[in-house]
């Protein structure tokens, strides 16, 4: 590798061309601490131009809608219900392409996300937290109401749009396949040459189901794909897994849901297992990503790693965890920008207070 760069990159036409091709990074220090022999790898989506895995979805939904004539430049208004990151991706894509954007999201979503959308030119509408799925004030219901009243407005709808999983099948999964196959050509470690296990924390389920298809279709039919669902959400299968936590609230954003999105129901059987994780496990795992790997990633990345570690230590995962050649990928969906002022995030830095020596040096 040259000292200056890994790849020679061409000049790109816009930030949209910088979406995808995210790095796959060895999480060796975490693997060693947790006693794992397999290759533990993190797919780092925070390097995407607007900061998350959802940039891929926003780009593909907008571009396909343009091709189909659903979006008309200079005329259409894009409305989207989101927990935030799809809204930020859409705000970026629409800033470049010249569409107005209205994002509808819950009060739970961080102020940092709202600021990111607003500075990119989007309008943000907030709905109350903790509504039942039948309420007329949920983010999806309010988005539909706005769409009925605003001329030339379109909801691209990440919860049902096939381009959500498709961008992961064609992009996210393919990039992982290319990386492990390339690594196997001149291996520096034992490797199966395949992606053997994939973990993703789940919101719409687009990442999970799209990557599952991409991996199982042509690359490795026996790849295991494990969904991580937050305690308090109802996405895990079988549904009994969710029951002990029904009504539990959680701080982590971007994952979990109280209705199963069409994107997930369309692919029954693609997901091999589900693991439930709560805030405490996710924050502990996020701390490992921060302190051992230097990765400034989201709470949902902590959830994904927490679920991965739980599964790898379970009856089902133990053999893979102990196998030196197995490639185990954890998707790290976003970065810390959206949560930087959150108390739970600042708490992760608590034992990084200046030492007595440092304080005395400043005081003197
Ligand atoms: N993490 C974060 C931070 C997210 O914003 C999202 C999407 N809401 C996810 C994970 C889950 O991704 P998906 O919608 O593909 O399930």
C-alpha cells in the first residue's frame, strides 16, 4: 500500500457518487478481548457523505423515482417519515438534485439530526413520542396527510420501497463479498473466502433483508444472517422473543418498530435468527468500539455488536466464534454526529475525565 492512499480515486460529479464502497475493518482488539478466533469485521457506514447507511437508500429511491417519472425536477416535493437518517440522506440527495423535502419524525429523534436536515434545506415536522400505531399522529400518518394536501408531493416510503433492500443487495452485500474474495487471493490470515455470518440492527429491515439476499443468492447459500432487534420493539421472530420486553422504552435511535415493515415481511425465511439487545448491552458494546477500535459510531452500531457477541457466545454461534477462518461481519450503520450532545453518549466519556496530574498542570 502506498503511504498516501489505499485507492486512487477519480474526481466525483457530486456527493451522491461518494455513497457506498465503505470500508470493512478488522475488529481484532475486540475479538481478542472477547476470546473470538473468527475474523470479526465491521462495515463502517459512518464514512458515507451524509453520515449513515441510509444514504444508500435515499440515493437509490430518489434516482429510481426520477427514472420512473415519479419525481419531476423543479416540481416535486419529497415527504418522508423517518427516524432521521433516511431524512438526512434525502435532504442531501434533494439538495443536489433541487427538490424540496419535508421530513416527519418523532420527538425522540435527536436535535442533531434535525439540525443536519435543516442545514441541508429540509423542513422538519415533529410528532409526539410513544403513540400507538393506530394514532392519527404517527410519523407515517402525518406524512400521508401532508402528501394529500401538498401538490406534487411524493412519499418514497423506505418501509415498503423495494429499492431500500435492493441497494443493500446490489451494494452493501456485494462490497463485502468483493472484500473477502479479494482478501482470500493473498490471505494474511486464515479465511473461508466467504462472508459466513452477517449481523445488522434493524429498523426498516432494508439492510438485513437486502444483504441476506445478496449473500445467499450467489455467494454463500449457507451464510447465516442474524437480525438484532432492540428490547421494546416487535421485529424479532418468533414473536415470543419480543414479549418479555413489550412496552419497554429505549434510548437508542434508528432501530426497532411496533409494526413490522413490508420490507421485512416480504422476505420470510431469509433471516436465520434474531437476538434482542437493550440499551445497557448496546452502550457497553459501543464503548468497546470506541475505546478498543477508535470507531466513532452510533448507538445502533453498539446494538449490532452487542447482539453479535451474544450470538457468538451462544450454543448456535460458538463453533463459528472458535473457527479461525470464518468471516463474521457486523454492520456499523452510522456515526456519532447525531448523538454527540445526548447524555447517554456523553456518559461513555465519563471515565475520561482529566487525571489529577492533568488537572494540576492546568491549574498551576
Ligand atoms: N441504525 C441507524 C442509526 C439507523 O438510522 C437505521 C435506519 N433507521 C438503522 C440502524 C436500521 O437500518 P434499516 O432501516 O436498514 O433496518
